[in-house]
C-alpha cells in the first residue's frame, strides 16, 4: 500500500466517524423529542425503551381528558405507536454502534498494514500485465509504479488489460475503452454479417410458413445496436463538450454489453455519485440512444448533479461533482409470463459483487477522499444494497422506486442510518412490491435526516 492510499484510507475513516457523530446527534434529538411528546400524553419511556401509559379514561367523559388532570387520554394504539418509534430509535443506535466498531476495526487493521507496495507487484515485468489475483490496491500500486510512457504504451497496445480493471484511474480506463470500442464494433458487424441461419421458417398446419428471425441472430442484432449507439454517443460533440467518459466496456456476453458512462472528472471531483440502473435497462436506451444522444440513465445522473448546484462539466471549477451511470450487470427485463427475473435477487447479487469492486476502485484511485454516493433506481437499488454489504467505500445511500436493498439494518450496509435516503411515489408498483425475493428497504426513521 502506498502512502497516498494509506492517507486516503485514514481520511475516509475520519469522515466516517464525522458522519457517525452527526447521526448520533440526530438519534439523541429523536429520543429527547419522543420522550417529551410521551410525557405530554401522560406516558413514560424507561432506559430500556419500554413505553408505559399512566392515564385511564374517565368513564362517561366526552372531552378526551384522561384521569390525570389536563392530559389527553392514551389509547392502546397510541402507546403501540410510541413503542414502535422507541424500538426504532434503539435499533438505529445499535446499528450506529456496530458501524463505529467496524470503522475502528478497519483503522486498527490499517495501523498494522505495511506502507510499502509489495515487491512482487511493482517489480512485475510490464510485458506480463496485471495479475488477476491482485487486489484493487495492488493494481493501483502497479500502475503508479510505471512511468508515464509505460502507462501510455499499455493504453495503446493492451487496452483490454486495464479498461475494466478496478485500481486503474478513471481517465486511463476511458482512454483504454475508447481504444477498444472501434475493434468491438468491427467484430460485432462481422459476426452479424456471417451469422447463419438468420431466419427460421415456422409452419402451423396447412398455413403458409411464417418467416421469423433466428432468436440467436436477434440477440446478436440487439448487441450490435448497443455497441453502435454507445460508439456514436461517447464520440458525440455533446459528450466531448460536457466531458463524458467510458469507464466500463464488456462484450463477453452473448446478447448484450455491460458498460458505465462517467459525467465529469470522476478522478478529482469532491462529490461522486454512482447511479446504478434497474429493470429493463440496456446500453442502447439507458446509456446512449441510437442517434448518438445520451441515454435516459445518463440524463438522470446529470439532472441530479445539475440540481445539486455543483459544477461538473468539462473545465469545472470550485466545489465539483461527477457522476457515473453504471450498467455493469445484466439488468432484468420487464416482467412477462415467460420472464420473472425481476422477482428474483440473482441479478442483484451478481451485479452487487461487480459494483462493490467499482466503488473500491473509485475510492482507491481518487485524488483525495471523495464524498461517494451510492444511488440506485428500481432493481438497481437492490444491486446497490448487495454491493454495500461488501464495501465501506460509499458515504451515502440514495434509492428511489426501490423494491428494497437486501437488508433492513443500516449496519449491514456499512454506513450510519442517518446517511440513508429513500424516495418513492405513492403509485409506484415497484416500490410497493412484496418482499418475495429477500430484497428489503432499509429502516429510516421519520425523525432522521433520511
């Protein structure tokens, strides 16, 4: 581990404790407020959180006044409501204690970590490329040990080594993936042209045979559409003017590609949001459009940054932001009779592992300790939840239209409850869906800043 990464890790732990202190203040204020309101209703809350009513309705009374003079009656439902809120405050406090303990454990481990990079990492022959078994920090140690000329040589001649590799700075990943994209486009065009048979003939009784696209050929066409749309979009004048980057590019699947588009300077921005896309997302609609425009997911990410009031476009100055629209997994399709993938957590679990590594990559290569926001929409919030169980890099979680985030405990998501934010519309069928897949929304108190 280099001194730079060591410093970033220390700064991140310090910021985590600052967040914990703010959450502790919020929990304390919530407890004081609840206890005060309980007293006004002739109830008490003991140190264990047990709520007790001291009033009894006066028989025949029609004015809602209890047996204790001047105080309203407390029916069982009211006591139950206060008990639920008291239990929730205690749960938030316990989650916070677990979070602080985890930060302290990480700090102790950091204290015992060697500052010098491992010799087998920095002494590796450049012709061998990075070792697949390396950690994100090992990758960064290797990359920063190379001369600028060696780094550029790898980008030019072996872009596949680093384009998707966590631990490589985002600017270098962008250069590498831009090198790979034309070859990927050429390859898919050749595959589409050579594919046979392109059509199937289906006969039903005596009717004339119906000509249909071969399902495998149809998948190939969809993949071609994704690649062409992304190539047009990332090279458009608009993308160049605002500073969009290509941070992930994976064509190893048969029917689609995985990708991530950056907006702004992810390596240097003070605030970075990673917006994970959900159900029905594809590169050719979510990250790009067929005519070369920005996709709906990129538009959403950039709208969020615009609403923040922070500067993010190319040559941004002052307190800056950057965003990543992440589609580094196979988002489930819109449900149908033959497809219920969205009701299962499989895609979220697999995507969560990939997303956790991406978060760690940003944390490791950033020129400082970024305020990293993990955001997820729809099924993407479930993927985000699984990712947060495997990393401590993000500082805040924001979800909307969410079916849940895999846990009801903030401590499982490696952050204080005060850093969890959720939004949904009353008529959103996804946000109100049943927890049939073990995907659950985190508890957020009405009195917390979430």
